[in-house]
């Protein structure tokens, strides 16, 4: 690497800019403490971009994202922009999906863990949730989100027909399966692959491909397949039985919200979406880092959004984007200390606002040796 790591920050809509501001404070302080040179540029995405430019993601933002080492995203969307209809692919009406496609970030890593201080904030008995540590590996650039054709048409009987296609090619399943197996090797060595191979053709291809990659290339990793409907029940009932959960774009989206229950709130969950498998030690250029939660229009502008999902996304940026896992562990340790001290924003049943939680994380970070 020559010079600094370039970070593009795209706050997006509603609470997105609020949590990205918190994430950037943590990013700057951590970079200083660990001697990681970073340069940050900010721009618009989603409804904020639509209001100014008439598009949800400009070509200029795509160009900046392509040049960046890492992109931090808040959240996009809101009722103001829900009724805007543009014919064509989803990338026209959703800036985030355009960015994912333009960057070909297909490997979405979405971890969730049971934080000791938050066990009582979950709906679980402690013995069911204690120690839970899950990673969803979500295929993020194919499947039903992007299959063509898609659209709607008027039928002669006056009804409207709306449709999309769930499609996968072998190579797309192979590459995400490898990401899941690689991730499992660095964890507890267990992958559960999710599909609806009982009803979907793309699900059958998914299952046979994951099975083959596992057998031929990762015999050391234990692999199980579960039908998606049963998986939702099995993971919710006994989350400790699972390690890496591998899903296609849609099923990965669903299960990544479900596993937030073990952390106490969706506001806790970070993500890293990479254009390759995560590499131990070496930075991966062009990853997109974002909290898993949405733009939460109901609480925007009040300064009470939980910044921890964004802050932990910055930790993932240090680990994967900058190849600095020590900084990632320091941020996670600071979040843990803050939670142990009893601070919690309203989504976790507490009263601490965004600024208070963020400042507490910065203080804890500052007290750590780098
Ligand atoms: C996510 C979100 C997005 C998705 C939306 C905002 C397009 O739910 O990142 O999980 O469905 O991928
Ligand atoms: Mg989602």
C-alpha cells in the first residue's frame, strides 16, 4: 500500500448519517492509536442522493467507491422514497444494491454474538444464549435480487402480475461456498448451508454445489444442509448448535436479521461485504462495511440510534480492509466494556443516547494500549 487507506463514507438516510458519524469518530481515533493512516471522504447514497441528484447512487459515487480501500455505509431508504417507481433492475431504485453490484461484493459476512452484559436483554434463558457466536455468510450479488426478467405487467383479466427470478450459476455458488468454508476454518469448523432444495431448482443447484466444494476442497470442515424454513426454527431454538450459516441472497438476508435476537437488538449487528474471501493477515480492497439494521425512520433525528452496529462495522474494516485485527479486537473490547458498565441505548432497553454510547467507546478505546 502506498500512502493512506482511502475510506468513502456514505451515511444514507434517516439514522444512517447518525451512526456513520459515530463510526467515523471511532475510525479516526483507532487509526491514530494503531498508526493506520486513513483518509475519509463523504458522499450521498439512497434517498439523500435522489433528492439532490435524481438517482439513488450517482456514477461519481460508484467511481469513488471503486477507488476506495473501504466503504462505510449507514442505511438507506424511507417512506419518502418508497413510492418512486423506475422500470428496470433493482439497482435503479436502490442505491445500496447498485453499489454492491458495481463493486461485485458477493461475500457478506454478518456476525452476531451473545454479549455477556446483554444476555438479560434477549428473550432467551441465559443457558440457551450464553456463548453464542454465529456468522452468516450471505451471497450478496446474485439470486432473486438480480435475476432477469423482473417486473410487472397488466393481464387481460385486469390483474397485475409481478415477478422476479431466483437464479444461480455454478460459479456463483462455488465462490460463496468457499468463503463460508474458509470462514469456518478460522472458527469452529462447522458450516450449515440453507436452501429450499425441496421446491426450488436454484436450491437444488445450491445444495449439490456446496456439497461438492465441501467434499472435494474442505473435507476438514463439517457440513450440514438445512431447509430454510426448518433452519429458522432450529437456529432460533438452539443458536449454540451453529457456527457458520451459509445462505443465498434472500435466505442470508432473512437469517441475518433473525440472529440479531442473540445480541439483544438489530442495532448491535455489523457486516462486511467483500469482493473475495476474507484473507488472514492481508487487506482486502473494496469492501463495504455497514450495520445490518435499516434506516429506522421512526427514531431518526432524535440522537438515540444505537451506534454499535456501525462501530463494530468499523472494527470489521480494520480487520479485513486494513489487515489490522488488533485494532478490531480493541474496538470490540471497548464495546464490551461499555456494555458491561451498564450503558445501553433505547433499542436495548436503556436510556443512553448515540453520543453518550459513542463517547464511552472512545474513552474505553483511549485507555487501551495499542
Ligand atoms: C440488508 C438490507 C438490504 C437487503 C435492503 C436495504 C436492500 O435488508 O442489507 O440486509 O435486502 O439486502
Ligand atoms: Mg436485510
